[in-house]
C-alpha cells in the first residue's frame, strides 16, 4: 500500500481519456489499494485513476457506506435530477454546484474482472457520476452552474 501524489488541475493528464482495463492482475490490485489509501488520506469520497496519473478506467468511491471499486464502469440507467455542491481532490479549495442525475445504475467490473451492477442515489449517485467524468477528461468545473471557494468551516473540520 502507498499514498500516491494527487495530480492537480490544470495538469493536462486530467484532460485525457482513460483506456479500458484488460488485465486484472497484481498491478491493478496495487493501484486500487493505493488509490483507496490516497483517497482516505486526503479525506476524499472518490478518486479516479487519472488523478494519480494513471489513464485507466478505474475509480474508487466511499461515501461512508464502505469502499466500492469500479473498473470499466458504464452508466446503464439514470433517473431524475439533483443540483448540489461538488468538490474535487484535484481542484483543492473550490466547490461548484453541478446538475446530476438523482439516481444512477452503473455496470462495472470488480478487481477480479467479475461484472456487477450497482444502484445509487443522491450523494452516492453524484460521486459515481463525478468519478466517471474523470475517466473521460471531464472536471466538475466544466459542468458547474457556479463555482465558489470552499467555506472555511469545512476546511477546519478536515
Ligand atoms: Ni474529482
């Protein structure tokens, strides 16, 4: 396990499209372990592989209900809308209000290559959509209806 360096905007690697994972080997497992450790260390709720400089279709999310690892994720269904605040470990200190689907159903593979589907709503759905965007070089600042500095109270709590 190891904490990796988080790539910060405007590093061009954040604008690349990530490639499909084909090998579910030890390298992938190490990447996933490191990404989870890096995310928790930074008090994040999600982290995508491009954010540690790896252009593979991989992200991890933990909104408080446990870690979920997504490899080669795709949205298979979405429903409703939610407008709410979002931040990103690659854009520290900035928040933005982003319109997202309220519920999403996603298909992905686990670290062994087994396919699974998962449904989420509200904050979990938002996190999945945000992380999926990273795999296509899209950042929340591209989508935000407005951006603002993270409130000071929030920084103090971290
Ligand atoms: Ni992000």
